C-alpha cells in the first residue's frame, strides 16, 4: 500500500499538468521544447508535462487608459491630454512571440503617438476636430500594433487640460464673439424694421386713408386695456387745413 501512494501522486501530478481547460474567450499558445507548436482552445486540451508549456492569451476587447501626457501644440500651447484605447488580440501567437509584453508595449506606443499627433496640430483644431484626431490616432497605433497581432478598434481623447491663462483668454474670446453676434442681430433687426417703416410710409403717402385706419386701430387697442385714460377721436380731415396753412 505505501508503494502505491507515490504512483498515485505521480498520476495526479501528470493529469494536473497535462489536462487544461481553455475558456471560450482565451487561446492557449503551446510551446514544445521552446519551439512554437500551435494555438489550441477553447475547451479541453492535453499537454505533455515538462515538454510542453502553455501561454494563455485573452481575445476579449481591452479598454486601456492612456496616462495624461504633456503636449506642446503646433501654436506653442502647453496642454495635458489623456485618452482611452480599445483593442483586442487577433493572433495570439504573434502577441506572445513578437513582443515581450503586448499590454505594456501597446500602452507605451499609445503615449508616444498621442504626444506626436497632438503636437502636430493647433489647439483650435484639437478642440474643434476631435473626431479627426481620434481617427488619426487609431490608424497610426493600429498600423504599428498589426505586427503584434493586435487590432486597435477605437481611440478616444478623454480630457484636455488647458492652462488657467488660456482658459481665461478663451472665455474672453467667447464672450466677445457672443457680443458681436448680438450686435449683428440687433443691427439686422433695426435694418428690417426701417425697411418696413419705409414701405409703410410709401403706402400711406399713396393712400392717406390708411393713416386714419391705423389711427382707429390704435384707439381700439388702447380702449381694450384696463386704464383710466379717456380718448376723444378727432377726424384727421379737420386738422388738414391747419397743416396746409403751416406749409404756406
């Protein structure tokens, strides 16, 4: 009986080392005596203990925060920018063989690319055309990580931290722009009102009775309000002779 125990322990160790379960979202990169053999999974796989070595790689999409980077834009404005990177492993063998640590390498590449791309753009372009910046970042990073079997699906600039003096300058600029628009709208309104009054004067000159109708309409509007004012309408024709004398 005591002689059987070592044998049972050896069998248990063999089975534990040989039988592996790979989950649906993982892949097992198998090396035999140091040489790449194959990619296995998902499901149950059998390895040769001591001879085979397995490296487990996840195929799920990874969301990685890119640490805030100090960037000097093309128009010499110092800003701090961070971003988020979405990527996944498409070829597990390349992610293990071609790079030592694909997570660390992707993170470092994202930081340097973020500084490089934003450093070539002006501040107004970064603020107004963020979709264009995101697309350019995605294309550059994806091209570099393709050799590692990694697909970068999306890059999003999360936050742009501006210096206090730049924030105050932009606030003043926005206020000046709002004031300019207000003055333009007011001037356009005055112009349109003057044009309408000019048209009305031409109509009244051609049809004097229109002035009397307008006079009576004004009296009607005043009379509908709750006030103590008493109005006595006087026909305009009565005053016409006095206007004629004044002209003479």
